[in-house]
């Protein structure tokens, strides 16, 4: 295969705009690629998205876990490419002989979590490499698993550090209340208000903000973001942070979250700046420590360190380099 192999990255729904960010990594690497999806991102109104490919919009999924779309009319289009990247557990079945291609599949959420066996039975037939975007999905039997967590655009998302000596502002803005353990988080907050109500302000909301920029703005007004307190989902271990942690870190916020797979993360990426709370007792302890013991300077120092962490480990350049080393380089041989 030539060094300028042509890459097609494709999905049907690009949840959380993840494929767009991966494609920013391909652009950073100066590779020859095309990124397409089948549907627009509804009401999220991302400022930038992967292009909607009109011929793909004409078909509907025939199966959902994994997402399977039969599209024989795209056969000749797909055949132009050397590497096919199926994103978000989505198989676009055009009928081409995938044994003649190099195939990447990325896994990033509940589609895989809900039915791992079905996803494996489809993708393990032809995938050369499996990109794991989310820590809880790692290690369940996919072909050649490589941990390449989501990228965050630190050029677009700018930090906003604590300004002044006012109360510590704590936020929690779940995409889904059940999936983030929000009721437990709120119980902890309400207990802390009894003793420390004059020292912190809680501005969280269980209202899902569909417009992405607006969600960044409300997180930007906080000093601390609580991400997730959910040990299990769909009878599978959960307990790890997701996109919200990276975006809030890019904003320069202190992050509190589950981190069940901390050792896996440290083995693959090194140190981190997440304040770990794997249950209500730990969340209480972390919050009390921040409220009682952290001076303004200490808060700002932690915020700066958190921003530096995502710049060094999860920015577009950092993720692009990891993507090349772990995935692309081996497919160009």
C-alpha cells in the first residue's frame, strides 16, 4: 500500500461530533481522507461537522446494535478507498470485498455496551484494528484493540479560570440523568449544603442542553464540574468519564468523576488531573477537601494543570500522533 493511501471515514450518526474530531486528526497528519455521515446532528448546532453524504441519507438502518445499513448503491464510491473506517459501531454494507481493504472500526458508546457479542460477530469478521474511544469498552474481545480516546479541540475551546474570591461554583450538567448518576450526585450536594452552603454554589441542571456552544458556556461559569458517578450501565461495568471531562478540562475546570479504569489509563497515557470519586462517600470527601482546604491560588493552579493535561494528552495534535502510532502507521505497511 502506498504512503498516500486514501482513507474513507464513515458513520450514519456522528454522536457528540466524535468523527469530526478524529477527522481533524487525519487533517493534522496531512493524510488523504474523506469523512462522511448519513444524518445531520439534529439540534446540537455544532459549529463544524462532518459532511452529510446525500446518497447515504436515502437508506435507513436495518439493525441497531450494531448499526447496519445496506447500501449497495455506494459500492463503487467505497471501492475508491484503500482504508475504510467504520465509525460509531456502524457498518455500511456496500457489498465490497473488505478482505481487499484495510478496515478500522471505532467503538465509543452504548451501541457496543448494549450488545457486545453482536457487534463482535459483525466487525471481527473483517476489522484490522478496533479503536476504543471510551475506557469502559476496552478488553472485551475485539480485534486488535487500540485505546485512542476522544480528541478535544483545545484551539477552539479556551480556558476560563476562577476569577475572584467568591464561593466555589460547582456544576453538573448530565446528557442523561440516569447514565451519569445524577440523583446520587444531587443527594451529596444537598447534604453538603447543610454545613457548607455559605461556601459553595451549585449551578447544575438536569435539563439537557442540546446546543453544544450553550453547554460550553454554562460549564465555563463554573469552577468545578462533576462528570459521572455511575458504576454500572446495561449490566456492564461503567464508572469512567467521557467527553464532558475533556471539554470541561479544556475550559480549565477542576474535574470530579468516576475513574474505574485509572490503571488502564495510566498504563496507556500516563498521569492525569481528574479528581476521582467512585462512590458518594468519595464524592463527599473530594468536595469537602476543595471547599475547606483549597485557597484561590490552589484552585487556579489545579485548573491550569487540568487544562495542560488535555493539551498534552487529548488535544487534536496529541490524539493525531497517537492515532498514527497506534493505528494508521501499521495500516500503511
